[in-house]
């Protein structure tokens, strides 16, 4: 989930404003460009005509003619037919219509309530949110943070331990990705004078509003809805100021040394927490994505750096003379603020914060059941713009497998395989169990081949050219490899993807899915790439131009992979630790009336969508898809869909707009993919969790009304959900969805 800050243009001698959509992958990896001629589509008006859904069932064959494909001679190799038989599932709700209402719209027979929103107190003693920004900075150590994002529900036993099958009482962990200016936190938005934050208390409040909220939730005496248990001893905040341990290969590395921890064994804070994960032993994984939003670097800092450091800083998007859009580093000399400049200011790394940049971009493990446990940054899982960390189901005697995406245009998909095999005796083991499974293992990056096959490329020091003699970057040790995983992946020739976002593993057959939300940097097979542009390839096959209407009646053009897609793969052999896989594209996002080579999945009015982002498999095998879109929002607000997925190989070959031949899954039908809800104005729908009995669903609404101002707000949600006349400020919030008859959600 990239939330761009777009500063005004500045002269060449002024600091650079940070754009979190900037391309920093300039590697020359090969990307299957021996493809067919491009077929660009110029604008939405040229896309009319539509595609009818196939008449076949979900697991049936798909004719190449129906999906705009080529003949058999052009078809990539077909993966072996899986031997598993998916569990019988059926969607049991009426599709919600697309709309632009300022509320959450759910199917008939469902109801919603707001569990908590930005600023709600977790404990007694702090006043309720006042709708005027008057809450103190310190109180946000005990209040719900901003920018609700990834989350997970953990059942809580009466003894205060992890109980995986408990549905009526649990702990809900919620990420807080960023602060949504200008709403809610401050009386009049941020106070900035000549690019300086002149009110330190505002910055302090923002620091505490990032991170994670952990709260106890319970059902009432009747029904399946949930309420927050205010004052629970489990309620706490983990913020951008919380002390963290560093574990794994980078622990104690000179790359981690800062004034806060000269020995490189501790860090301070977790930031820009986007998606998430969880472990079978009952801990929460929160992931650091766009941490560059809060980091600056001084002018002329390159002169104080080694050539190797300059290469690494550039690859991760932090050149010298770069201004942080949050400007936290300008609020004063106190260490709370000064540490947000990753610049050489002292005699050694232990005397300044030149390496603070390296202490972000990790997966952080939190034990929600032990408020006294220190969160741990698990460096064996690599450092990049971590969208999330999604585990495959744990199998006794087999390693723990976790999939991850680097959410930036042209970045990669990763997999971590633990050294230790899973032992169910470790359930409830907290961060000690995490040390066993997450600190030792092998990190891999994915290469997707044009024939529908793929390989996991090992990122281990001393192998595959990852040595001190490497010409691209001299990798000193495994700490260097994991800290600069992007550079290591470049060396191995991983496939540049269209912004890898959320992932998940189908519990019924072990297949992994990942959303590729969009990519304006993708160009057609016949185009001549400019700068960091990348041609289409089989796994990222679409490039086209579309025209959209703005609210004021003007139009805007979008190009590249405008609507995104969802890729999936099936590991070879038994389990998820294999070295190779077969893949196809499960769904292509598109408007329903787009041309056949854009609407490759045959979407209709009941299931068309754009920019898939959030993704989650529940234990029944039902797939939930969420959107974070700026393309189709002239027609509908962002949404969540439910799907009964097929399996890799259930479709066929197709040629996409842009000229690439790809492998696609079976077309969607109303029986297999259906819109479950639509969110309020200008929001992102994100984060999802279900209770084990599947009767209570949680999801998050992030940044409603994000394009408005305090003087002219465009949303008044969540208060508008129950009061159509409300004029209160919009807030990110966690929503609870239940069925009025108390039944299971979605079926």
C-alpha cells in the first residue's frame, strides 16, 4: 500500500521530496521480452464492448478463443493437473452494487459496527476522542493509532494463553501504517513553517500514532458481534518509539550500529506498518513498508560515505539531500526527533544515526499475550518495503514457510524457509519460539518463467555470486545479504513484478497467491523503455492506457498495468519448501466493459474491481480480496470481494493488451467471485480477520475522505455509518461484520 506524498517541485539545490512510488530498481534483469507485438488500448472509450463470462464451471477448461488467446503453438507449458479436490464451497450472499456512498455497504442479512477508530482510548483515565485534535501526544501511547491496516485475531483462553479455536474472546492486533494529514490528530493539521515542524508535540503525537494496537475483544451474552474490552491488561500500543530487539543474521552487525545501540543489537520503533502475518505458535508479525516517509538525509552526505554505502542507499531510495515528507527530524534536537536523519554527523556509527535507515524495513514479531515481551526485528526474513509476511500452514516435521512481497514498482516476491522443522509443542512459546524458527533459515527470491514454471533463487552469502567479489555490490556476510536483499535479488536475476502486495496460502491445496496491485511503469512488448520502464512479461503481461473522470468533470489518463492482477503458484513436490513451482494469473482486475485483452478474466458488474491489494484465505478455503484504487474510483469506492478459488492450471493461454502471452486462470463467474462490500468515500479497504467459527469478520477502513481538507471534508465516516447528518472528522477504523441470523460469513 503506497500512499504518496507529492511535495511541490523544488530547484536542483533544494532537498528532494520523497515519492514512495519512485522506481529504485534500475537493475538490468532479463524479463522474457521475446513476446508478441503490443496492442495498446488508448482510452476507456476504446474499451467498450465487454467480455462475457465463460459458461464452464470453476475447475472446467477455458477455451483460448474466449480469453483472447493465441493458438496452441504459442501456449506455455501446462502445469501438471493437481490431484487434490477442492472442498465444496458456495457463496451465499447477494452481490453488493458498486457505489460512491459515504458508508460501508454490506449484503442484505448482514450488519456492521465500528470496533474502534483513531484516537479511541484503550484504557480508563483517558477521555474519549474529542473531534478537535486536542488529545495529548502522550495519550496516544494508550489510544488507537492512525491508518488502520493489516491485522490478525488470536483466540484468548481463560488462562490468558493462545487458544486457536476460541471465537468469543480474543486479542486483535491492528497495524497503523501512517498518519492521515490533515485530519483528526491535530487541531488545524500539521504546523510547518519553512519546512520546519515548529510544534514538537505534534510530531511526538504522530510518532505514537504509528505502529500497532493490541486490544482484547469479546462477544456479548448474545449474538456474534464484538466489542473492545476497555481497560484490559492486554491492551497496549507498540509505536515508533518502542524499544525493539534485533535478531537473526544482522544482530550485532556494524550495519545496525546507531547512537541508540552502538553494538547493533537494539532498535527504536516500528514504522509504516502495512500488512502483517502470524505464526502457528501464536505471535503477530507486523511489517515495515514505506519507512522512507519519515527519514531524511543531509546534503553532501555522500562525501562522508563509502562507495558501497552510496550504492546501497540509492538502491533503497535514500539519496543525499532528501527531505522527509513528515519532517520529523526538524522538530528539535531531542533524540526522539534527531534520529530520523540517516546522516553522518558523528565520529562513528555509534555516535550518530547514519545507520537508522538500516533498522527499518523488517518483519517485527510481537507476542500479544505477554505485554512485557520486547518486540523483535527478525532480520533473516530480509529487508525491503515489506508489505506482509504470510505463512503456509504449519506441518509437523516440515519447515515453516513464509511468503513476502516488496511493495514497489519493479520489485520482487520472496520466500523464507526455516531451518527448524515445525513442532506443535512450541504453540504458546512466544518470541522464544520465534527465535527457533525465524532466526535461522534460507531466504529466496522468485523468478517467473514464460512457460508457466518458476524457481526460488537462494539468497545466501557465498552462493550464486553473493560474495565480497561481486561487481554489483560486495556482500561481506549474511548480514549484508539480508540487509540489502534487493541488491542480492538483482544479482540473481529475479523477476520484476507489478508492486507485490498481500499474499496468502490456500489451506485446501497449499497454493500461494499474491496481489500485484498496478504498475504505471510497465510498457508494451514493442515499446522502447524509457528510464526505469520495464516491458511486459508473462507474469506481468498487461500495458494499456485508460482515461478516467475526475470529480470536477475533467479527465486523467493512466497507463501501464492500470488495474492490477493476482498471481498464484503451486510448489513442486510435497509442502511449500520446494525450489521450483508452476504459476498462473488467478484474476486480472478490470472494469466489466473493457476490451477482451484487458478484461482477461471476464469480470461482470457483480465482480469487476481494480487494484487488488488486501488478500486473505480463511480456514474454509474462501478467498477475500480488497482494493486500494485510484483508477476505478470515478465509478465506485474501494471494495472487498469473496471468491471460491480454483487451482493453478484451470485456465489456459491468453495474449494480454501489451503483447505478452500469459497463463491465466479460469474466468470468474458470479458463482466464484462476488462483491461482498463497498467502503466509504476515498478510502482503502484493508486488513481482514475472522474468528475461528467464521461468524465474525473484521476489516479496516483506511483514510476515508483522504482528498478532503479540514475546511472542506469529503467524508464524515465512521460517524456517517449511523448518523447521516454527522459532520465529524473522518477517521480510519476497524469494522465488525456479522450476519443477522448468526451464521457463517460469506457462505
